């Protein structure tokens, strides 16, 4: 079965479930007094779930052509428009605009996919809601100098991630109304200007990182493609080709987990890899790159919706995403195994973020090692084999409230390297970190052939870490003072950690505490089985000898 067929099958599996679910009817208005962001997340997660369900059903109807899918999508399109039509009454701000634009995009995608089968009365109602929301946003949000200007992480710049998502959604909504609404062409031109002048050159850092953190890389690039692709079709204005060919995919490739934690129903937990399959599919098409196409085809949950494994405490709302479905539209097809020529880069270092990633590939059995803010995390075939909890990341609540974006610090201070160095020699990779005075803090040694990572800490501080693999991290230097079988549970709280949530797929993992010996802690982790012959007399890897063009997928 080809990859696009697998995507379509995954889409159909979720579409059948959502086709039988009713659309909510109650509009959730924002409130001024919301100290722990309970209302904000009730609103945002409800909007995201409705938007995801609508986009997923509409895209399924377009890809599969089934009458039942089109009928279900049309019902949801009309219901979603009716539920959220009062978004047009809101005076947009940093929080509401981010949510309202998601509904705008979903209505536009639904209308575009169904316009040939949608009854005229329903089409008039949906486009009327879409037009009302767009008029309000154009007048009161996208007219603001801060929102229209350059993006950045400072207080005087609009968030690169928020700006990308909001302008993309605004542009997609305007494109859907071309020929129906006179103002639409002006809105399209405005969105095109913002992407051309500010978002394409400035939403990512010079080293390719997402300035607000790699958790936002996928959604930033996906938002670019989601607008630029229909812009080219509708107007002939092609910003996508040159951008896709100049954009460096290595940052996204570095962190991508094609196999990752999922619910018993097969829905991956929402995270940094959400949407990357679709991004790589689009870039592979635009760049005519079979290597990227092959990486995208490694996605284990092809076509499936993704979910945040928790609900809001008051209303029980839950965040859903439908980005995987876009791979069905964008993936170029072609070979899906790993014999596709030279592999993409297997390591990446971001001086902007102070992060480094080392991996063996993307196929089954592959592993990834990441160093982020002084913490080391390793995944073996998508399962966490080691995750540092030291230094502890703490939300600066007051600064986050002031800026409207998450601001974090690490505790205790002094454990986050001032800089990293990466030496990738092929089978062996070494990542070192030092403080501002040049004193070494850590050394991470990765052996790709033997599939091991060794982490040496030289800062003299106690460490805690958790893991989910069957293999326990082996302490080489240091004293294990405690191991708690279910000592770690992922922190899923929202709103800068202020809003407790109700877990829907609870997980607990072993937690170890280790004290240093003579200022040192060293831990070794096996990241899957050795390759055949890796530990032989000559250290020859017979798998590599047999298949010299691995494409970096194994």
C-alpha cells in the first residue's frame, strides 16, 4: 500500500468516528476575569476541536469522494459556522484573535472542499459568517502596526508563531471569498504582503530554528504552506516554490519522531512532531526531493488526528489537530523505503536556542538524542529512553502574563550551558557544553553504530531522570539514591502551569535520583539493538555494507 493510500485510510478511520458526533451549539464567550485561564482554554480547545473535526471531514470528502463523508462534512461546516458566528462580535486581542482565526481557516477549508456539493442556502450562511469574522479581524486586528510589522520575540514585535498562524488563516479565509466579496482581494493582497515582507524572511531564525522554541517549528512552516499553496492556485502568485527550495528542512528533520506516544485508539499525543509529516510532504513536492518524501512516509499514524491527552476541568474540552491529513494533498508519492540516495543531515545545532540534536535516521529502530537547555533526552524508536529533569524548567508567570507568551527559566541556575559544540564524525558524535567562563558542564557521546549514548555531567549537582523503555539507564559514575517505579507523570497543566487538567491517557514512568561522585555523574543508555556486526573484530556493520544508500531512514 502506498503512503498516500495509508494517509487516506487513516483519515477515513477518524472521519467515520467524527461523522457520528454532534457539533456543539453553545458559543463560549471570553471573560475578563480569568486568573488561571480556565475560560481561555475552554474556548481555545473547543475551537481547536471543532476546527480539526471540520477540516478532517472536509479533507476526507475531498480525498475519498464518499457521499457520506461530504454529507457529514457539510453538516459539521454549517454547525460550526452557527456555533462560532458570534466571534465576529468580539474586539480581537492577543488571545481571541489566535482562536478566532482558527475557526476562520476551518470554515474556509470546509467551504473550499465542499463548494460544489453545498446547498446554496448553506453556502450563503457559511460565507456570511466567514465574511463577518474577516471584516472584524481586518478592521480591528490586522490593521494594527504591531501585527502588520516585523515579527520577533521582543516586547515590540508580534510573535513569529502567532503571526504565522493568524495571517495564514486570514489569507485562507480571504481566498475562499474571492469573487464573492469585494474586500476579499484586498485582504488576500495584505496577507501576501505580510508573508513576503516579514514572515517568510523572519518567522524563523537565521539558523532555521523557531525563535520561540522548536515546539513551534512545525506549525510555523505548515502555516506558511497552507496559505502559499492556495494563493498560487487562486492568483498565480508563487511565493511557495522559491521559499520551499530555500527553507532548510534540517531543523524539523532533527526533532521528528515518526513513531511516538499515542492513545489506545491510535491518536498520537500532540507535540513538536505534530504536522511534520505534512510539512515534509509539501517540501518534498516543491523541491522534488525523494529523500524528504521517504522521511514523510515513515509516519506511523498516517492521516490520523492528534490529541492533547487532557481535558479542561470545567467543560471537558480537549485539543485536537488534523494536520496529518494534508499529507494526502501534498505528498508526491514515489519510493517509500530508505534506498533514496544520500541521507538528510543526521545532526543539527542551533546557536539561537542552545540546542543540539543527533539521530541515526527516521525508520523503524532509529533513535534521537536532544540537548535542550542543559537537559538531555533520548528516544529509541519513538519511546523515551532517558529524559533529564535537571535543571528544572520553571514558568515565569508574571513575565509570561506581561508578554502574552511563555517565558521560562531553569533552576538551579548555572546548569544550562552558555554554548554547545557538536562534532559529528559519522558513527561517533560528541556534544559538549560549557558555562560562560569556559568550564565544561556536560559531554554527550553518541555511537550510532552501537546505538548508545553516554552522558557525562561535571557540574557536581544531583540529577533526576525518567524513562519509558524496558532498558534501564546504567549509572557508570554517581550513586543512585532512589528509584520510584511510578515517580514521574508528565505535567499537562495549561495556562503557564496554573490550570489543572483532567488526564485522558494517564502515564507514569520510573524516576531515578542520582548523587554525583567526586563531582561527576555518568549514565549510559542503550538505544535499541546493535546493528549486525557492529561489535565484530573489525567493527564492520554488514547492514551498511549490504545497503550503502540508506537514505538515513534506519
